[in-house]
C-alpha cells in the first residue's frame, strides 16, 4: 500500500500536469480558424481537461459534495478551467 507521502506526491504531479496543459490551451494559437471554431476547439479541450480531472481526483458532480470531498487546490483549479470556457458562441 502506498504511503500518504507518495500519494501526495502523485497528486501533486497530476496537478502540475493539469496546470501545464491548462496553460498550453490558453496560449494555443488555433491558426486560421474562424472565431467560432477557435472558441469551440478551445472549449472542447477545456472540457476534456475537466473530464480528466474528474477521473483522476474523483470530483463529484454537485459543488456542495465537491467542496466536502475534494482538496481546495484541486477544486480551485477545476473551477478556473470551467470558468475559462466561453459559452457566448452557443
């Protein structure tokens, strides 16, 4: 069974991976795509990143439960990613 320290290290590495990918998405140049396609592609990548977080960190669907069961650092990052999506195109 892994030690608490090793579990914390694994979680820290996963957070770093998510943070790095989030930064890459925000800085990504989508080239010659239309504004709509650009935003749609970015939203899709952010949604995929959120799904990865839900899987890795067992983030519950309801915010009330997530606040109880998810570390504040993970939940803050998850909310930042969620808020980075742009729904104005829909």
